[in-house]
């Protein structure tokens, strides 16, 4: 049981300030919840306080799949990285419009553009 919520309050205030900064400057922010120095109970309290919103993103094309979900607070995303046995190994909290790692990479978009042109050409459009 948590006797003093000051560490939880500090992390939540840090995230609130990061949201303000994202809104005002567009700068993103992320933390690894296990590396914050919080006890396990405090980590759980932070994650439970953030809750779960309606958007989930899954990235499964890797040996370490990741699931991100937006918290109940728009702009705060929780990422759960898993190992090959589907065990959670790391949680991130990211303040951004969407998880940065889930965004499209320039090289992938270039390849997609070429692939789409190939489909258009093959279809004679």
C-alpha cells in the first residue's frame, strides 16, 4: 500500500507539464516507467490513474511486439513492449499526438510510393 503519494503526484505533474509543452511547442516527451525510481505499487498507481482510452496501436512485425494505447488523457500514450514469450518487459509513457515509433518512416513512405506506382502501372490506370 502506498503511504505517500508525492512520487506519483510528481510523475503526473511532469506529464501534465509535458502535455502543455506538446500543445505549445509540439515537443514530445517520454519516460520508461520502470526507470523512474517509483516503487512497483507507485508504477501501478500511475498507470491506473492514466487509464485506457479508445485508441490502440499494435506493432507485431518484430521479435518484441509493442502495443500502445492512448490513456484517458488525450495525448498521453502507454506503450507495452513484450518479449518473444508475450511477457511485458517494459512500459513507456509518451506524451505526443501519436507514438513516435509507430509513425511512418521516410524510407517506408518512399517504398510505398514506388509500390503504389507499380500497382497503378500494372492495372493500366
